[in-house]
C-alpha cells in the first residue's frame, strides 16, 4: 500500500505482480464489491438490531424532559442482572424497587413517579437483591428454572 491510500483498500494488481499470475478466483467485478464493502457493516448492524432484544442492546434514551432511567440487562448462568445509572436529578435513597416475575418497577422518579422495565425472561421474585453505589443501581435476580415454575400443593382427601 502506498502513502495516502485508503488503508481499507487493497491493491489487487500489486498482488498479482507479486504472485506472477492473475487470480482466477476473484473476477474483476467481485474485486470492486470487496473493496467497497461498507454495505456489509450496515447490513450486520441492521441484522443485529433486528435480532437482539431491545432490552439487551440498549434501553430508553433519556432526554432533558424525560426522566426515565437508562438500563442494561445482563445474563449469567443463574441470574438476570439489571444495571442502571441514577441521574443527578434523582436522590438515590428515594429510589425503590419492586420485582415481579416478568418485570421490575422503579419508584421515586420525578413526574410519573415510576418506571416499568420488562425482563427478557421470568425470574424468581423471592430471590432478588439490589445494590446502589456511586449512583449505579444493580439489581440481581435469580432466573426461574423449569422446576421452580410449579409448586406441589397437598391435596386434602375428605371422607364421603
């Protein structure tokens, strides 16, 4: 590659001179498509945004008039983790959290006062913990397994 040339472009003619033969596998029409491959990046980005759940890619984007929290969802083998940054306009001790099987409610926000965050899967709402440090709120929730979805109930048999 010579100076001043785009680092992403490739000099096919120089490669053919180096090898001493033309490359039969790459026709001239394909070379231009390979060199102008910006469409690949946009295609991959488009597919990623379509295929990934919105909660794992990003969250709501707050504006100056909107007080919704930004959040990210992470998964480990046993847990589902929500991480959010509490803005300067909200006092961290005024934030309260309630966890349901498929969503999390955050209370203590200005205006509406609450925000509902849908979860990508069900969690065991009895085994959850929340930590707040340096305006970063972390909610760790145990995933609900197949065996936890049902609970056996004793059947009382009465004499007829």
